[in-house]
C-alpha cells in the first residue's frame, strides 16, 4: 500500500522512520521494499556529476532523475530536493515546486533553511505542496562543512528555526550533522518527525546517501556505516567478465543465437 505523509507523522515516538536517497529507477525499486521515504537528493551533484557543490545542480537535472526514480516506487513516499536558486522568493518556489510535483509525481519537496525561508514554506504549504525542512549543515550554503551545535548562538538558531518550520507547516525536518544533545532537544520539542544524518540516534528517523551505505563511494565519513562493500563485488564481477572475454569463454553457446 502507498504510504502517506500522515502515516509518517503517526510514527513519531512509536517507530523509527527509514529513509535513503535514490537517483534512478533500479535503485529506487530495491529501496521501495525497505524505506518509508526515498529522497531524490541534490547530493546527486557530487555523487554522480562530481560537482564541487550541490549549488551547481539544476532543476531539470533533478526532474529527470526524479522521473526515473518515480518508475521504481510503489509504496514509499518520494521527496525531491529543490535545488539551489529555485526558491529565492515565495513566488519562484511555488512555480518551481509545482513543476517538480507535476512532472515527477512526487509526494513533496525538500528545502534547506530556517527563518529566511519561513514565508516561502508558508506559501508552498498554502498551495498544497507538502514540504520537508532541512536544518543543521546546509550543503547548498555551508562554507565549513563542520557539524552544527557547538556554539550557543548556532544551537539557539537551530531550535528557533525548527519551531518556525513546524509553524510554517513542514511535515518533517532533516537534521544534518547536528550535535547529539541538540538533535535530541529539537526532536523532543517538535510534534513532527526529525530525520537525522549525522545527528544521533535521538532523531525520529535516519537517512543516508545510498552510495555511501553500500560502499560505492570510496570516501569514509564519520556519520556513515557501510553495510556492504559493493566496489569489491563490482570489481570482482568485472574482472571475471574481462578474463572470460579474453579467454573467449563469454559469450558461450547459451548466450548466442
Ligand atoms: O541531498 C541529499 O542527499 C540530502 C540528504 C543527505 C539528506 O539532502
């Protein structure tokens, strides 16, 4: 059965929410059996396109990948990141979010930021566009890429922003690289669920970039646990293929017409 946003909110304090990123149909169809939310993240900019930052990702790239992901999903909620410079004003955000929703048939969009985008989120919600917030480390604007919540002002801003986002009507908030006690406090203070990435076990759910989880990305990050080493498996498979081609073992009779 297709999951609904209301199901997600009901999970708060009852069951952890499971979420991963996907950028294509085949991956999405595997994740669909295990996830509550599949996010088409603008992390695809660095993961797939080797961009220096997610700021280079365009609306059309997000839409094309989301159309592919859509084909792999039957049950999970599908959320699409709004790329940088597509929600500078409430009017621009509504226009672009409507386009994303229409072309990808996703269940909602995700935007990075707090106080500055309060009115924008209110406009989206008013236009019946479900919105997921994103606080803590904001890759579209961050300069240092350090975890958040060390300084008092930073902590107070995140607490204030989480409350503002809830007031504006978001259905959930991603907390990225947020110090443990702050993530716990924010989660306890909200009625909507928080989804953590590098934000401790106290969030209502967890999200990771799929390529990190399966070890396709060779980088190691503190907040990632690699549940597979798919680079080794791919390497073995390709090595066997190349040996068999060179020894004229593949294709054999069974593979030929
Ligand atoms: O772009 C992305 O993949 C994300 C997740 C890391 C939360 O925003």
